[in-house]
């Protein structure tokens, strides 16, 4: 008599020997056991099922990244699976019935190998085609005249952060500053969060620091002016990114993700609110990131004893915040002209400009119009730079914050300015592009500015000083003959670095100390002018006095 138990066969003549496992029998046994438990102990069964479903719902923020991964690469997964199946099926069709028994596994192995190669090397090609489709969908407006800039900031982003952190005690730290519109001015805003694990679990964010971006001497005024139970580094349900993810419904979880930025803004009533911009993945075969609106989180209300438990339950089961979709931002005055578009979205847009001459133009055998975002390894604030510009299109003028990119040729040895791109920071209206190549101008790109600044003052100790954040300075200035034109300059902040603090969190290159110096490099003449940092209104006159004659030549 023979007995069989899922792949192990016993025989009185042959003894025990291994046989091929029966997966269908295994699944059948498991389903039978589950049915028995449900039939004989229904209360226990439904308790277990309910606990699993409740746990999956409460911790839905943890599996949200996997849903996005499936969403972004669904087309690639489907193509790989189709190729694997095709390899297995075609071998079975071509080969004879006798050979198919041996060749089918080979076809399946080839298909699996193809899937593995796609997982290892397919990301680059997936991004390639996704960027191409993004370029095809861009709303671009060609500029024939350069915009002008205003509200120039003298302090670098990292300098604002380190000086703010200097003036806080051991249990608190500022968040990364963001440039936002506060009324008619533009400020750096930061939330002040607790640093120790216990306080991150218990304490709120009860202070928002706002610093005028045009300051020349750093001054920090502090007060308890807000009350948020959510923050970037707060724990569990009080973590703002966890809380926003819990607000997504099932389809939104497949399509949206919060950016790594938390903004502190004044709403129309003058109260501080938190804003979390969203990234929306659009498309099927090669999804691309676009601006998905912003989640607005108001301050926590009341201090009654029952408020905190109720708000905690709400954050766990419903998440937090109100979703303002991109098309609705224009209906909220305090969001118009704000810095809302995620950096990840605008960088993807800028990278897609490499396809300005066609799908295959960036390939090695052609390399026509291929560009790169020239990120500098020593700069802790890579592009884009969020700046205020006046953009003119015919008789109309648009004045607000933009994400600016100075794009250069893909070859790192070539440092000319190829394309300038302005992405509206509030997501309203088209992006503007000015193609420098092909015109009768040859402008220096951002990656060459640091060397020019160092060469202009060789007596500096450049081991302790660093030129950072080379951002555009565009002003209408007359030359020596009175001819007015938009002069393109790179405004550089020169900071002093304390290398002894290089190991501290948030200071990978060192702690910035002292009031920065300002240098403006003429992009056409490659001349560096060191201007008076205390008198920004005098910079155009100073530039004209030193460069007006050369502009007129």
C-alpha cells in the first residue's frame, strides 16, 4: 500500500523516497484547515480576521511606499512578466513534445533572467522614457527677453539654518527653512521641534520662526506663537508624513505621496498653518511625477483633557489635513504665489529638457541638446533656487516665486549656460524657458562660478571660506552709453566654515559662522564684483560703475 503526503511517498518495496511536491495539495490542505476553524470556532476566526484587517488599516502608511512602487513600475513589471511567459510559451511551441519537457524550464529560466536584468538595469531606461513623456506634456513658454529678479536674499539657506540652530537650547532644533510669501514680503520660515525621543512623543510644535529673506545682519526673534501636534520628526501618528499618508484613500495611495518638505505659512486669517506638498504619479507605462496639490494642516484646537485622545484617534483612523488640489490653489489667496511645488517634481521637469531635440537626441551616438542639472558637491543647497522674478510675456507681467534652473551641457567639462528654466513655485501657469545656446551670447554656467570667485580674491583662505548658492541676479542696468538691458549675473554668498562641526547632523560640510560676503559674477564678461552686502539697493550702481564701459563695447 502506498501513501502520499505532499511530495513524500512511502512504499513497502522501495521505502521512503522524495517525489515532486504538490503545491495544489498544499493549498487545498491549508484552505481545508481554515474552513474547519471558521466552521468550528467562528468567534475566534472572525476575531483574528478583524484584528488583521484593523492592523492593516492602522498601519496603512507602512505599505504605502510598496503600493507606489507597484504603481510606478507596473508597466515594467507587466512587460517583464510578458517576456518571461513568452519565452516559456514559444519554446514549447517551436520544440517537439518530447523536447518541450526539457526546453520549457530553459525558456522560463531565460524569462526570469530577463526579469532580473530589468530589475538591475531597467531603472535607467524607465526614467529615460518617463522623462521623455514628461517633456512632451510640459507647458513651456519660450522667452525672448530675460526676466528680472527682486527681493534678493543675502544669506544662504544653510547659513539661516545653522544660525537659527545656534540660538536654541539642547532639547529643540529648527526644521529646514523654506522661502515663503508672508503678505508682500518673502521670509524664511522654520518650525521649532523637540529633539529627544521622549519629547518627540509628547511635546507639540509651539513656535514658528520667520526671518526676512533680505536681511543683512542675522536677528532671531522668538515667541510661542503656534500649536501643532504634528511635525517632521515627531513620532508615531504625530509624524506629519505618517499622518498625511493615513489621509489617503485606496486609489490616492496608489497615485500620491507627500514630498519631504513641510512649509509654515500664514493663511487668510493670519494664523500659521502647515503645508505638505504632494507628488502625483501620472501615466501607466512610464509614470511621471507632477504637482499633486498641498495638504493644509491647521493648528490643534483647545487644551481640554479630552481633546488630545480624540485628536490622536482621528490621526490614526482618518489622518490629518485638508487637501487643496492644484486647480483649486487659485481660489485660496494665501497659496497663490507660494513655494508649493515639490523640488522632486521641478527637478524631474528640468531633467526632461534633455529631450528638446527628440527622443534619441541624448544618446551617446548623438548627444544633441543633452543637458544636466549642475549640482555642486560642496554646495548644501542644490538647484533649484527659489527666487522672485518678474516675467514679461508681451504686455503681461507675472511677478512671484519661481524655481530656477541654470542647465548646462551634459559633458561636465563644458560649463556654459545652455538653458534657463523657471518653474512657477505655486504650480499656476506655464513654465518659462530661455535657450541661451543658439543666440549671439556665451554665458558662464553656474558650475564655473565658484572658481571665478576664488580667483578674484586669491588672498582669501579658501580652506575656511566657501562660495555657495550661485543664483541668478538679473537687473535692467544701463551701460556707459545709457543703453538699458537685462544684465545676467551670478550672485554668490561667500560663507566661513567651521570644520570642527562638520560631523554634526545637518552640517556635512561644517558650521557656517559670521556674516557672509556677496560677490556678483557677470555671466558674459566673467568679471567678479564684490559688492557691499549692507546696501543691496546700491548693487546696480556699483555694477554699472565697474562694468558699464565693457558692456558698451
